[in-house]
């Protein structure tokens, strides 16, 4: 969802360009005099029609970028109606004022077909026949206004949804910081109790990790190799508190330098493996594999459920994993696979993300 915002911006630009080109070419393609070639531009009714469509094009972009945001969204209905009336009069009257049949016919002795006589002399500006005729451009004017209104309102709804998503992301990441900090402080506390010589090193590593969390927390995407470096540093910090009772195996493979990822999304999975898969009394194993192949990032984490944590194993998918799922849905909707397997002996998470 979030990852598609830039694509939506490009699509909006393409739509605007296509509408502009369409309004420019419609009077040429629909003219009964199209067989005249370049001589068509010497026919007064066509000139007026062509100029009206260029004014309609200008009106579309003016409506999209200025009129609707400033008057429709702000509910200035009187000004909006007055602007539409003036805009329509400009589209229909300015070409008639600027281009007359007499001025063109005087300089061009062309044979004029059925579209040459312009607005029927028997049709007044306020008559029903004129309003329904192609020369009134009323239906085109109304259609263009509602098209610009639809596109602008749709964009406004998208912006509102984006703001809600960004707010939700900030909330999710705000939960990561204390969650990570509390668990790491517990590890430092355990080292301090044993008066381990590793405690100063662990504090320095924690400082670096927290600096990364703070600086990258508000980023939507960062370089994948930086995130991998953060994960490796976290694992190194956890190693300091592990005993010989815990066997740790890690694998990092792939070209991480040329990809981007949403930061702090994978850490909860790895963190839970250390939190619920090791202690100082029971034999346990933790396996962490992060592999990048053909733009597919695969994270496989398996940990033994030790007896001291067996009573809380069902909590391992609570806050951390739920937050990860929400981030995956926000940034990689329809582009990820998450499989969680849990039994009495081990807890396993398999995640695949299709990166761009």
C-alpha cells in the first residue's frame, strides 16, 4: 500500500497528460472537414471549435489544481457557481468574438461543408437547440468539470488514507522502541549480576543500536544492507548473554547493497527467538537465516521452546509479531508470505518478501 504511492503519482501524471492530449485532438478527429488536411485550420467554425477545446483543456487543469481545492473543498458554493458560469461563457463566447466567418472567408475561398456555417442563425444562445448542439460545448464543459472533480476527490481520499497509514506506522514503530529496549536492558541486567567483563561492550553496542533505531525510525525505506547490519549487531549483542546451553546458527547471504526495505520490520521476529528460545538452564537451539535471491528476501527463524518459557510461548506472536504483520500489510500488501509454526518443541517463522 505505502510502497505503491509513487506509482499512483506517476499514474496521476499520465492521466492528466492523456486528458490534455485527448481534449486537444478531439476537435480534429471529430471534424467533418478532417479530409481537408492543414486547410482545416483555415475554416472558421473549426477554428472556433478547436479554440473552445483548448479553453476546455485549460479549464480542466485550472479546475483540478485550483478551483476544486480552493472553492469546492472549502465549500464556497457561491464563488464556485460564479466561476463555473464565467468559465463556460469564456469557453463559448471568446472563440466567437475572436474568430468570425467573414474574416476567414474574406481571405480564403474554400468550399465549406456541413460544419462550416458555425452556429445556426436560427438558434439563439439560450435556445434548447443551441444548448443541445455540439457548438454549445455545454455537455463537454459539465463532463470535464465532473471528471476533474472525480479525480481530485479521489486524490484527496488517497491523501487522507496515506495520512492515516503513516500515523499507524508511527504508532507501530513507537511500540518497537520500548519493546526492544526493555528486552535488551534485561540482557544487560543479567550480565551485570554476574559481573561479566562483557558488560561495557554490551552497553556500547546497545548505544549504537538505539542510535540506529532513533535515526531510522521515521524513514519509510532504507538501504537493505544497513538493516542487515543492524540485525547482525543485535545478534552480536544477544550472543554476550548466551551460555553454552544455547546453540546459535546464523546465515546471511545475498547482495544486500542494491535493495531497500522498511526499517525495523524484521527485528521483532529475531528478537522473539532470543527471548523465548534460550535460558541458562536448558539446552536450546536458535537458527536465523536471511537470504536474498532474485529480489525475494527470505527470513527463516527457528528456536527451541525452552521449559522456562513454555508457559508464555503463546505470547511470542503477540505485540512484536502483530506489529510485523501490520507493517508487512502496509508496505508489502500482496507481495509477502508469512508462515508461523508453533508446537510444544519449537517455534518457526518463515517470511518471504518481494522487494522492488
